[in-house]
C-alpha cells in the first residue's frame, strides 16, 4: 500500500483519526513498538477490537478518549491496520528527515560561530 493512498472505505473523519494517532505515536518516539504490535496482532484484529470494547469503561475512566469506540471498530478491519502502519512509517520518515536537517543546521551554525584557528 502506498503511504499517501487512502485506505478503502474510510470516511474523512476516520482518516483524520488515524492521522492523529500516527502523529501521536511518532511524537512519543514509539513508532517501532507500535508497528511491531500492529504487524504481530494483524491476524487478531477482530479479537483486539473486542478487547478494546471490553476495556472501554476502564479506558474512559482513566483517559479522555472521544474516538475510542470508532478506533475499536476500525481495528477490526485488516486494511485499516495496514494503513495505520503505513501512516506511522511515513510520519516517522518525515520526523527523521526533519531531525537530521535540524542537526545539520545546528552543526553548520556551530562551525560558523567558532573562530578559525591560524595554522601553525
């Protein structure tokens, strides 16, 4: 699946939810564990969604999760899990490129601000 392609049958709200989830995973630097969990649990998607429904009262008591039930319904579908993994990978790549560019810029500024030493 291409990273920019829309997942079949998802509403714009569903896409936005998956985008927010992917952004938050990357923001927390949890992309590797998240992708590992998504890939290893892919065959158990329906079971995972039902577990989410079962634990919903506890999760709602602990966290403010307005889209929890919608996410549980989306996780049932294999193509949604694949799409979420692709979104996380794409955002992680963007974040890595941005960090590298920022690091290169800092190094360049640091080198430019240091006075050059005369040769001996």
